[in-house]
C-alpha cells in the first residue's frame, strides 16, 4: 500500500539486496523536494555508549557507535555486505575517514562492519551500529577519565549556523573506577519541529532527548554553542526558529525547510558523559500530527504487548498526501504492522500502525522507542518516544473473605466462630495485575464436611485478571467444636511461546492461603420449622434438658424463631488427664452423644491433655442427664471429710 511504502523497515526484514536498495543514487519521487538539502555530506547522526566486559580483572570495555548516514549517498567509499547470520553490514568511509580514537595512544579503529538496524526512505537515512572492544592499561587516565572520540567528515551541505559540510568530533568519557556502564541515548537521526513564521513572543519549538534508562539523575548540556539553541537539564531542547541565522531558509520546491545541527551531552556519575549529534529540521504547516500517543507501557515477560500508533495530516494539507511512520531501532522480536489508512482525517481515516512484542528474559528493563509520523513529501511530526518497561510477571494475590462479616482471612488465620445450623459463604478471590494471564483456583486439601465450591469465574479488565470461587459451608448438628485448616491455591500461566530458549518465560507462580474453620460448641441456629423436642432428639436428650439451658425461653412450648441461637449444652473446662468417656459417664452421657457435641474428639479413651498449660482454653460441650449422671463430684468426699469432727 502507499502507506506501507512510507513505513520504516526494521532489522527483522530484508533490509538490502546487498547494496542496491540502500545505496540507490536516485531519491524517491515523493522526497525530491528536499533532495537539495539532503545532498552534500553523508553524516546524519551519531551517539556513543559503553560498558565494561564481564571480566572485571581487566580494564576492558565495549564501545558502541550508533550512527546514521545519507541513504542515497552514491560512492565507492561505502561498501555493503551480508554478515554470517544474514544481517546487513556497511563499511563507512568519507572525506575524512570516520574513526574511533581511545585516547591512550593505541591505533584508531574504523567503521568496517556497521550492522543496519533501521532506515527511512522518506527522510533519506539509514541507521546502524558497530561495537568495538578495547582494553586500557588502567581503569582511568591518572585519575581522570579516558577520552574516547569519534571523528570524521562531513555533515550535511545545507546545514545552517556554519555547520554545512563540516567535520564532527564527539567524545565519551570512561572511568572504570566511577562506573561500569554508561547510559544509552535514544533518538531518531533526524528530528522535525515546527518552523514558527509569526512575530509573536515565544518563537521556540521544543523536543525531548532521552536515555533508555530514564534516570532522573542524568543531566544534559549542549555540545557547542549556537544561536537560538537551549537545553534544559532534563533533556528538553528549545530552538528559537526566528533566530537571526535561522530566520532565512532556502525553499525547496516551494516548501521552506531549514536544518540545524544539535550536539548534546548526557552527564552521569560524578564526571562522565556520552554525546549525541543529530539533525533538526524546522518545517512550516502543514505537517503530520500524532493522535493520542500511547502513555508509558508495561510489558511482562512471556506476554504479548500491543499498542496502536495513530497519526493524521494537518487539516490544511494539500490533496494527495498520505501519512506513514518512521521508527528507530527496535528491540529483537518487536514487530510493527503495515500502516492502515491514509491518515487524511483524524476520526474517519487515521494512519494506524500496530506494535506487537512478547519480551523474553534478556529484555528485562526499560526500552525507549522513538518515532515520528511522516507524509509522502518527507515532512514529519516532532519525534515522540514510547517508553516500555519490561518486568517479570508478578505472582497473583489470593484473598479469602467471609461474606457475612466482611472479615478478610489472612493466611494461617481463623474464621469467626461459626454456628451450627447457619450457612456461611466465603469468597475466594485471586487477582493478577497482568490482564493477559490465566488463573487456576482450586482447593489444595479436602473441603470442610458438606461444603461446596462453586465453578471458577474468570474476568479480565484494565487492572488485571481476576478469578473467583465461592465456598458454602453450613455446619451441621454434629460439627460443634470442628477446628480444621483447609488450604486454597491459585496458579498463573507461563506466557506465550515466543521465547525460543525458555518454555515458561512468564514463570508459573502458585500462591497458597490456608484458613482455619472453627465451629462454636454448644450453640446452634434454629432453622425454620424446628421445635425444641426435635432438636433435643437429635442430641439424644429431651426438651426439659434443653429448656433448662436456655433461660431466655420463658415457656417450653413457645414457637422457635428461625435464626434463633439455641444453647444445646454446657461448656466444660477440660482438666489434666480427663478422658472423654470418663467425662461422659460422670454427666450421664454415652460416648456417641459426647462425640456428636464435640466434632474434634479424636478418641474417647485417651486423655485430652495432661498438664495445666496444655489444658488452657480446652473445652468440651456436655449435655448432662441428671437421672443417669453421677450423684457427687470428685470433690464431694474431700469436702465431706473436712466437715466431719
């Protein structure tokens, strides 16, 4: 499509048929308006960044030169080839051969295998990088940073402010005592800003320079002074487009396009810096504009991130224009779609490019992707940079809530005291901040007796993924004293299969929450239609015994109300060496009746506890039978003996 022809090509595509397309001498028809401006010197852009190698015993660094050159430059100085893995490589030369000098007296190095990472037909440049390894004798130069420089010639012919066809000279400072790595500056080689033509106050146009680390401690300064150029400490560059040496621009095919060179340094640590040297084109209306540029994005390992980049041509544009996009170097595996729409109307026909990326473990960290929207005349919107934070896939969070009380039950905590005869609902809810994740929510152990677990309900939204199940538990007549821990677990997914050497990039996390279900002894809740006589029969007793335990009942024949709490026994503090059968015999009960009232009795013939400390707060529920129980307590004879003469 026409829009696709405007789009930038990325490293995953066949960038060149060896040298033919990259070094074509003819400018595309749609870009001929700026051909005069873009001829001359072939240098467009460069930045430098470095890091120490893994062998800390040596003072060895890897310095990367990222540079951009005129795409239609035709010269035997440029040589194209294919690398061993099929990547496009270029050997760069020029009037003054571009070279890297490490500042320690060793031989200079040259750009002989620049790996192409991006190019733009409409803006007439290609971008590539080459990394050089170098070992210094010492970590720094006698207490001062090593000065690694990149020089050559020449810049663009039509640059203003006395920079046309001039050499470049930039330096990065290296001190391995102070730092093991530098930031990396991220930018398009050519940035477009508006050329203000009015005489109103504040004629400045602005754009922002970034480093991939987005470190707020990094500060910026200009590399050389130029009229009308200012830079703020945060990297915001201002250009006074009405400055004296910018005011008069050479028209190209009737469209005034002015270009200046901007050189800046990003300062980090105590005394270190990295450079960037780029071209800024000042253009008048009409020019493309972005539509609702995406905010900062979060991508999780193993899960696909998608975003749409939209733009349109200014409403005053001439007919026949269409809009595409130019994008800088992409992380490996990030894919861009062909452009949909011509971009001739903001609402009805915007230009849309979709971004897809499933990051893997080596992508952890912050990535800055810079782009502009460009029309088929080569005029572009001011650069915007999309920030993508690649983070590990978080573990889900599991929360259990007792619905009737609103109590959130923490791991290894207990429910409120549950009563027999009443139905309770527990909401078991899992949340994962990743909206692309899938959750499995299950019981790890058996459920409480008679409890049911509802089917899984799985929902997604902007705030993540949610999975819910409801556990319903209605303690029966023989559950008094039930105390048991039950556990529930949520597990998330691994992510996609885009990471070749990692079958589970998203990492499968399992989170478990355990809770103690605790049913109160000696109390039950009356259900509709139940009578005192019925309830007494359940516990092998009679209405008289139950009535005697419920002093609030003024008459044994009064109707019981649903949800009325009924005492069905008396709490008994267990003493050391008490055996349940002995206690039952003393109070005129059989073992089965005692077990019905105390679900937690594991055995009837062994002591429940054997010391005062162990017996603290240990209780049983008993329903005494005055007819069959013992006529005296163990203390009766002792008291009788004290009373005798």
